[in-house]
C-alpha cells in the first residue's frame, strides 16, 4: 500500500504536517495564521474526545456552562499575577462598529476573569459548595512561535473545569479527583503520560501550584496536554467569592481548575500514527469498523446484503461502522481507510460467503484472519479492545525507554527524551541545567520520590528530582 512521502522516523515534524493534511483533519489556509479550519473528519475525532471528557465530568458531578467570549478589561485586571502571565498574549477589542469602546474587551485566553465575578453572585452559603462547573469552548492566545496544527495554534479548542470549595482540604480532594479523571481518560485514548509539579517560575499565573500532564512524542519532545491548578484563595479574594459558614462567619472559597486542549488530538496523531497514516484508538475513531465488499461481476447483491447485515449488527452493539460501496478498487479503499486510521477493516467476498466467514484486518499491526460470520460481532469487540491495549502498550514502552534518571549532567546531555536530575530546590540551578541541556524544566514528580544524591550544579544535597526535556 502507498505510504507517506516523509517517513515518521526520518522527520517526525514534517511527517506530522503531511498526515494532518492527507487525512483531512484541518485546513491551514485560513487567512489568519494559527487559526485553522476544522474539516469534518478532524471535528468528528475531536467531538469523540469531547464526549469522553463530558462523560467524566457528568460522572464526577460537574455541570456544564457556557460563558461569553469577551471579558471586560476591568474584570481581567483584578488579579495582577494573572495579567502578567497573559498580558502579552491577549487579543483586544477596541471598537464596536465605528464607535470606540469606553472600556476595552479581550478575547478570553482562559476563563477565570470571565467566570469569577459571576461565581461571586452565585455563591452565598456553604450550602452552595462545592461548585463544580466546566465548559468546552474556544480560547485565544497570540502565539508568536511557529504554529503547528493542534499543537501550537492561536484559536484553541479548550476544555476547562472550574471549582469552588469550602477550604484548602476540599480543594485538594478535587485535585485528587482530577488526577483520577486523567487516568481514566488517557487510558481510553491509549496515551501514557506523566504528571509533574511545575516549578514556581513556570506555574499557571495566579496559581498556588500547577500539575502538568505531559506525553512524550516520537520526536523525543514532550507535549503538554493539560494541567491541574490549585489556587487556594488567590482568585477568590480579588473577585470576592465568599460564603457564609455554618457558624455565621464569612470565608473565601478555595478554587481549582483543570484544563485540556486540542493538543490531545495532536498527541493521538503523533504517538499512534505510522507511515500509512493515522492509527486511531477505537474509543474516538469516527469509524471503528469499515466493511469492504469484494465484488465479482454477477455476485454483487449477496455480498452487499451480507455487508449491510453485518453493519446493522455492529450498530445494534454500539459499534460505529460503515460499508464502503464506492465504485473504486478495493486497494484504493484500503489506502483511504488506513490513512484515516480506522481500527478494523472487514472484507467480505463471494468465497467468504460460501465459507460463512469474514476477513478481519487490524490497522495497528496489519494482522489478518478469517472468522465465522456467526461469531463476528463478539470477535470484533474483542479485537477493538486488543487494539486499544496494544496502542497503549507500544506508547508506554516508548515512554519508559526514554525516561532517564541520572545524576551526571554530562551523561544527561547524550540522552533523548525526559531526563530526571537531582535538584537542590534552587531556581538558579534548574535554570542552569536548562541551558546546559538546551531544554525546558517540566517539574518535579508528584509521587513521593526520595533523592539522596547531590545537585549537579551547586553540589548541595538534593531535595527531589527535577525533570527536563525539549518541548513543543
């Protein structure tokens, strides 16, 4: 079968750019750089990711909201650290028609400053807490680096959960729940990841601490898919989000947020794809099973009938399937559906009908075998589950093989992927290591990991490990 012009192992970044266009995921020719058009297949993929996120939110008693896109400058300015973090990235609206606005508005870079003035109106008593909300919307950031579809864009398809709690402990319980949500979600997407506590100089603007969710791409660079933020009362004080306690006094809420973006789709493309195209995990594949009729003249009808009957059975079992009846060669159909990453291909021809069989071909490993028509639905379910596990296993193996815990900077310089080095807790030492490795600080492991080595920069006793990698 035809393959991409650029091999994934030769030049991952160019392979990625080629796949995004060949698979009809988005169109980058929109006249504003970094604001791409979602094509139908790409939007279906993203919609299935959104569906999984919504299921997790409903399961954990979050309620979906939808706040306006525009934020008044006065609301944005209430949290100084937040302004410093996003000030250079925002888009400003200065006119309504020909009239200059009395107060500037901005397109949301994230929604704290849009939501929190309203939260202060919604919350009055401890009985109103916890408040657990989320929305899936577009956010806007003036990205000055080289844009890349789904990975670095200026209009971002974005999930954000915002919660309010009676105290720090309850907010910490929410952070714990967020980590559990991430575990369930990314298992379904066959994406192994790491959680790191960001250093103070790189945490979210206004946060008490930030936990990042990172994956390792085949280029050896990490991609941040999302983050979890513990705010304490850093936002509730300036936005006056307070509640009456049981004893009649008033207290400020403690808050958390949880954000993820369309970078998830970028990770799915990059981590699972190959030289034939996408390889989509069954949970989010728009078409999980494609049925290809193998036609011989005079025997079309029984083959088409068998394909339609199988497709109907699969639909009754909640498996998304499609019969490809286009008047093109089977080879062209194989190429098209392999490019789009459909997990399973089914072939049915006259000889298969005689044997009361179907042919199953897996996208992840090209394994091909015949199974009986009678057991076909159960076998297909089992194969889809095996594909998910295989994709996860392959990605986990790559992550594990490219996570390196060492205590020598010279050795670290020759390693690819994620490097963990002893850290004394001093910002200057971590930043010096960034320069030496020509990479970025990811943060500390969130697990309780002891480090008895010395800092490779200053020679003092290390307090923990610090992760470094080249990033997108």
